[in-house]
C-alpha cells in the first residue's frame, strides 16, 4: 500500500511516516500534528480530484479548492504538460520545474496522491512504445516525492492502491496505469468526423491497456472486502461514441474490465477520470445488476471545448469550463456524494452512489 510522501513536492507540509501513524508538520517553526486520513476514524472523508493542469497558465481554481477543507486531493493525470521527444526529456523537466514553483506559490494544505496521463508520461496519447517511459517515471516519482521503498519504484508501471478507514468502514482507492503497458491506438479512417475525431475502436482482442501483471493485480484487488471503492483511470472508461482516447479504443479490454467489476465484491463502483477537458457523469448497469458510475473532471486550467458530444451512457450534459471534483465518503449514510464544481466552487453536476 502506498504511503504518504515523506516530503511533498510543494513546501506546504512534510509528512513523516512513523509506525502506523503519519504526522503532518507545518513548514513554519511551530509544527501542527494530526493523524493522517489513513488512520483517522472519520464519519466523513472529503476527497478532491482533478486533471489537466498546465504549468504555464494561471490556476485560480485552487482558490476554491483551498476552501474545501479536503482530507486528500487526487491528481489523476496531465499534472504537467511536458511532451518530450528527446532522451533528455528537457521539456518534461522544465515543466516539473515550473510546476514546483507554482505549487510553492499556491501554499496548499492537503496531501496529494497521483497517477499520470499522457502529457506527464511524456508524449500526447503515448503508450507502451514510448521510448523514454522509464526516465519519465523517475521524474514523476521524484517530483511527487514517492518513498524510496514504495512498490512503484521496484516494479514496472505506476499502478497502486490505498486503503482508508472512514469510521471503521473501508475505503479502497485503486489507481490504474493506462500508459506504460497500453498497445498502440488505431487512427481514425475519417479524422475530424464526429464520433471518429482521432481514433476508432480496434477489434483485435489480443491488445491490452493494462498489461498482464496489472490485470492480475487488479483482479485480486477487486475481490477484497471493502465498503467503498474508487477506481482512478486517467482516461475515460464508460463513455462510448466519441473518437478521442478512452477504453473504448480497445472494446475487448473495456468489456473485460466491466465483466471483472461485475464479479467484484461491491454492488456499486465509482470510476473517476480526467483527460477530456470536460466534466461529465456516466452510468452502466452490469449483467448481474451492479451499477458502475464514472465522474470525469477535466480541466483544472486548460478548457477549450465549446461543443457537446455524443454520449449515450452519459447522465445529463458535459461541463466544458474549468472544473474539479469532490467526493464525500459518508460512513453513516453508507454512500459517496460526488460533485463536479466550477472555478467558483459551485456544484454543476453531481451523483450519489449508495452501497
């Protein structure tokens, strides 16, 4: 299980792991000590999440995020934009350098857990064939100050999971790596056409998104007995009908994932995703009647879309302005409230997931 960082990439706090407790220490001369969310018995746990944060643009959305009183924030991909063709990864290094300065100015007071997407992986829409992925992984781990003994430093990829107690109820957060092992995408035969904007589904059932080891690992995680489960995928899982990057580019992989969740230990599962520069809510019912919900939050500061897209599995319209997500895990009501919020902190889309 991943630990909190011993030293955050931002100087807001440093987090020290001691036995079974984590102590949060202020950067000021007077330390503040609390128990981390991993160990504290909350009636509720409040988790923020977001994606697509350009290091060279203003970040006013964090003024609202800072007011949320979050226990945790999940950066779920495109945490910097540093596409790099060269082996030296010059652009990616400069992106991280700039982002570090941005975080210093923001002075945030909550811990992060993170996974990457293509632009912090190293190249737009890149997969397993990206030649510099090991070097970009090192940059990611070092920027986010992942512990030297963390499993992500010893195995291929960045997938991992976290376990929390929310008033004696178990919350599992699974982070999928959709970059390191992913096979090549199939280019559209009609680029720019609605539904085929850039890619089309590849019918080859032998292709993979997660790779064998990560699939085996995920299957074991999904049968664990927990009360709440959140799965982080940097790219969208449920949506079909658009021609951008998603699990639907590999329909057999998407089908496999839904089938695996159908056999999992919970009746309701929440996916959160980013990447798309729009927010939205999606739902699917499995063959056995289980409900899979997905909330996409994107972007934190890089909106540019102005048209709606086809979305047969979507609940309501997408939200195309800057946004972030908030999850409230409520142990008393045994549910998770998930809201998409705009730059002013106002709820623009929401869903409640009950178990």
